[in-house]
């Protein structure tokens, strides 16, 4: 999480900067995608004012507070911003918001607490062959990647053009979001496209991999992060591709040792 602290006609001491950064860092647990925060401090007569702007999950949050000293203003704005974010997320997800770091802590006491790790995948576009070879090299069963589409020039959709490749028994499948859905910003996972990767040669020097449309519905559900995590815990599976209902992005949860990792896009 990138945090920027600036002052308007006021000196930002190191202790004040550290205090503001530590307080602001708590918001990272509420977001799945890359976020940044900008805090601006100013003094007007007797008022110590703080503005806070946060970008996360494709949404921008803003708040302003003032008090008799800067530390109190920071406390006030952090509390105000947290209420704003929680209220927004509960309204748009339809359920109580649980910070990511607390999801596993609320599992039954008989289950060992696990951690959900965030993996923001590279935003460098690659084709399905490159993605498959990377998955094979890293000895993974699934990979989330940004899919480059060279034939569509001038189309402002690349930040949403992510796909998932995963192993399904003895075959390799790819889930892709149709361009028309990306362009209209209207998504129905039941109509996502599923491909089979026919691997003739997976040598990095001379790979030969063909794509074959399966004609079957893509195996991906529309789930919140907490629902997807609960599904993983109950199923005992190794990974789960899903369409994040809170962010409208393809995500993948997978086991990572004794914990879990969620793959999300990075911008």
C-alpha cells in the first residue's frame, strides 16, 4: 500500500509522519486490489485540518476532519474513513464486512487459524502460452494473468482483461472474460468463455500450444472474498478461481502451505 503524507504550510515531523502512516495502514485489510492513500495536513488559525483520500477496489473515498491538534485530527479522520468504507462495502456486498486479516480468525475454535495472503500479480500483458509456461516453471496448478490482445487497438479495457489458467485433472483450461462484457462493464460469470489448452510441446525454446473452445460454461462462480475463502476451507481443495462480486475481477484463492493466498490484479 502506497501512503503519501504532505503538508500545506505546516512542517511534517518524522514522528507525526510515522503516526499518520501507521494509522492509515490499517485500511489495507479492507481491500482486495492495490490501494493508495494520500493524507494532507494544514493549519488554519486554531484548526488543525487533515484530508484523506483513498483509492481501492476501483472506488475513491474522501474525508476531512479538524481539531485542536494534528494527532487528534488524524484519529478523527481515520475513524470517519473506516466507517465510510465499511458502510459502502456492506451496502454493495449485502453482508457484514469482515477485514481480510480477521476472516480466518472467526473460524471455529477447533480449526487452526490460518492467514490470507495477498498476491498482486504482474500487470504486464502476456499471451496464454507465456502464462502456461510461467505456471509450469513455478510448479503451480493455476495462474491469474493479464491477457494481451494485440488485434484490439485503441480499446481502453486492458486493466480488466485478466484470465485464469488452471489444471483440471489431465487437462489444462483457461477462463476468459468476453470483451463485450469488459466494454459494457456488465458481467455474467455464467457466460464467461472456457478454453482447453492442447499442449503438444511445452519446451520453453519451441512451445506449441493450441486453444480449443470447450463450448461448456466456464467453471467460475460469482462470490465475495469471504464466501470464496469459506468455500475453500470447507471443500479442502487446492485452489478456486472465482469472479469477485465486490470488485468485478477474476481472482484465484489457492493453498499456500498451511495458509491461503489470493491472486488479484495489480495496476
